[in-house]
C-alpha cells in the first residue's frame, strides 16, 4: 500500500497467528519452554496448522510425553481431528508412543474414532506391529473388527498382511478378532482367510 507521501507501508503482522505457529512448532520440536511462552502470550491451545495438526497431535506423534501432559493439563481438546481425520491417539498409536497412548486413554479420549479413510488407532498400531499398544487398546475395550474404507481391511487383516505374527496372535487370542471378516480387496474366501491366520498363529 502507498501512502500520500509515496512511502511503502509495511503491513502489521498478525501477532496471534505468529504465536499460534510458534506453539505448534514448539510442540513438534519438543521445546517445552517455547511452548509455555507461546501459551502465555495468548496462543490458541487447539490451533491447527496448515496441515491440520494441533500441538497435542504433533507432540503425540513425536513422543513428547511431558508436552502432551502439559497441554492436557492446560485444557486442550484431545479428540480433535486433523485434515486426514487423525486424532492425537492415532498419531501416538501409529508412531509407537505407548506412554502417550496411556495418557490419552487415561484422560478419556475416544478410542474408536475413524480417520477419513476409516482407520482406527488399533488398525494403525496393528499395521506397524506395535504389540503393546494393540494390547492396551484391546484391554481398554476398543472395537476389533471395524473395517477401513478403501479395501475393507480390519486390524487383523493389516497385522497379518504385514507379517506381524505376535500382533496377529494378540488380536485373535486376546481381542477375539474374527478371521472370517472378508476384505473388499482380498480374493480369499472366508475359509481360506481363516486358515491363513491360523497358520500365522501357529508359527
């Protein structure tokens, strides 16, 4: 913008947006002091960055337990979903952050929320083979046989497909997952799929 004197006026920066971005950056990097400073200067605790991530989601993904605890104690919402429909629990489950999963569950997060693609926290943990997180979610009472949207896979399908033997066994023996649930993609009929899972469990 040009004023009457012909000089260029510099736009006033959006100070609040700056602190919001500093908040999410601090959460992602594990900088608890910078995060506290951002909150003290009015950053919105549930602000979502351009990728749809909140500070809690980022801290959960990166494994920063104390930052997650601070954000929760300060009153952040724990079940907000990002652009891909993921929650903080899904991020923690996918990246193997067991203690953060425990914290979120103890705080009362919803464990069966599905992402935009229909995945649950259990599916994400099963796909990577995070056995202890799968056990935790099962013990907490998660739904075992939810199917994701694209291929109709359950957590059991994913664990078996990626060769996670202990996780597959856990889903069947501890969770009661049914190998009879047929995916959209697999050409195996229910009987053949059940035999495939049984063979994995015997290994």
